[in-house]
C-alpha cells in the first residue's frame, strides 16, 4: 500500500477546507489528523479517509 501523506505533513480537507496535520495511518486508507478549533480554542483529532484529503499549499 502506497501512502500519500507522511506523519507531520499538512493536508487540506476536501469536505470543509480545514488545514490539518497528519498524526498516523490507521488500517487501510484511514488517516488520523489533528487541527486547532478556533471556537473552542483546543486541539481536535479525527479519523478521515485518505481520499477526502489533499496536500495543503
């Protein structure tokens, strides 16, 4: 399996446009990412499919 992103790389969500940081890969093409929530002022983590992400500029 070829991975598109590396740990620590910045990616952009195709769903809502948030810029996130890759934490690790989970089974198959699922990626665990983290981002900073401006409203709650805390770091959030989530698991997103690799095809819903693109490289951030």
